[in-house]
């Protein structure tokens, strides 16, 4: 399986979909939803929980620390690629500024 590049888990908290599940259940109960709607929405909630569990168990990812110096200075980072409207790359701008 191809490895994905993902944000490091220390930079992003993986939140359980617990509050969303609770709000959905209470909303359906409050509006006296029919049984077929409970089943349809329940299936969607089960899918959300399954995706969350899959993401927790996924260990083949290349984690990228977004706050490291290497990630910030990457030429593929759109935040550091251009530093002014002229379109000059940061590396070229630093060379011309240093000389």
C-alpha cells in the first residue's frame, strides 16, 4: 500500500466523534424521528465511527511535523514559496539580498 504523508499526530488531536453522535441522537429523539430515519442516520454514524477507528489504527503513514524548520522551508510549502508579489522564490530572494 502506498504511504501517505500526513500531519504528525503530535500537531493534530484526533477527536472522537462522541459529541456529534450525542447531538444527533438527542436531536432525533427531540423531533420524534421515525424509525427509518434512526436507521439511516445510525448507519451514517456507524460509518463515521468506523473511519475514525481506521484512522487511529493506520500506522503506515509518513508523519510530517508541520512546525519543524524543514517543513517550513520546503519549496512545496505555499506559505514560503513566494515572499512578495514579484513571484521571486524565497531562495532566490535570499541570495540576491545577501549579495
